[in-house]
């Protein structure tokens, strides 16, 4: 998907934008980075899908994503209930303020939240396009 190529282009553009001086340049650069970060997050989701296609083991992919986000060693990772981890991360019983904070936080991240990535991977694993690729 040429993520490396486009990632380099995006980083160069972000570098030029953030080097603009003054308060106006700073605000402009922060606002213009948001769509670029959205592309980064989508590229990560594409990479997750590619990993699933290659490995063809959904549980292994989910554990890898959780392990990366939690920074846990392999021997402890096997004791983590991925379903509970995802459901806790996706719980909607938070205040409106907390939802707003999470939204802003996500908009300024280059990687999607781990629970979001795992849930998206699960959705993709059920898709017709993935089912056609399975061996």
C-alpha cells in the first residue's frame, strides 16, 4: 500500500508546516496535521489487516496488538482475556466530557487505540473480502 513512501511524504509535509513561525503558523500547522494523522491511523488498520491475511490466525493477531499496547512479556500475555480487554476499552458508559477528551486524544494520535484496532480486525475477519483470501 506504499505506506512507507507516503509516510515519508506526510512526515516531510508535517515538518514544513510545523516549522512555520508565529502563532498563526503554529495554529495552522496543528490544524493541518489532523487529516494526516487520520491517514496514519488508517494505514495502521491496513497493516493490521495485512498481518491477519499473512498469519491467518485472528487470536494471534489480537494478542500481538494487545501485547504491543500493554508492553507485556509473552508469558503473561497468555493470561490476558482479550475479549474483556476489548470490552473494557470500548465501554460507552463514560461522561460526555470523557468522550470529548477521548475524541480529541484520538484525533492527535498517529495510531488508533488498541481496542479499536482489535475490534476493526474482528470486523474485517468476518468480511466477505477476507473470507475469500483465507486458505
